C-alpha cells in the first residue's frame, strides 16, 4: 500500500485500535494532532491522531479538537517515515511547521513512543513512492 493512501490510513487505524499500550496511555493523555502533507502523489493529505477519554483514533481529516498541527511536504514526510531524516532535525530545520500547543505535544511523548511501534508494523507493508 502507498504511504498516506486511504488504505494506509485504514491499516494504521486498525493497528492503533488494537494496541493495548496505546489504550493504556490514552487514560492519561488528551491530544488531537492534525498532520498535513502537501504535494504528494495523491495531492495534499490530511490525517489525524486523537487521544482522549481513554481512546485513541487515527483517520483521515483534521483532529477535533485540534491541539497541534504539523505541515510538511511529501518529500519531508517520506524522509522522516523511512528514517532518512530524523523528525527532530526536520522540526529544527523548518521542514515540519508546528503550530498549536507545543507543551501538550511534549507531554504526550509516551504516546508517540508507543505509536512508533505501531507504525513499524505498517511500515513493513508500505511503499514510499
């Protein structure tokens, strides 16, 4: 499946829904993150991660409520997803534009650490072209 396609979003959504680690973390965190990736093969893609009320959801469209928004070009998204570029370096270098509640994002780092393992499962079945 192609990176950022609806099939990819659905696959990640299923893996996230099945993660007991993420469900446990959702008991202690509340964050809505919208990702916007521009200039991809399928045009611009908007997807979200919503962690609230003990539940974690991932899907197409913007988060509601949205606490943080990240905007980046397709080339940056692919480089970060494949490990060619470190996400922190992408932020520092201005390749990923972050708006919103940065402290909430920092506080939710355990969620993103657990999410990395879920992404790894889907990454094995993903094409980055």
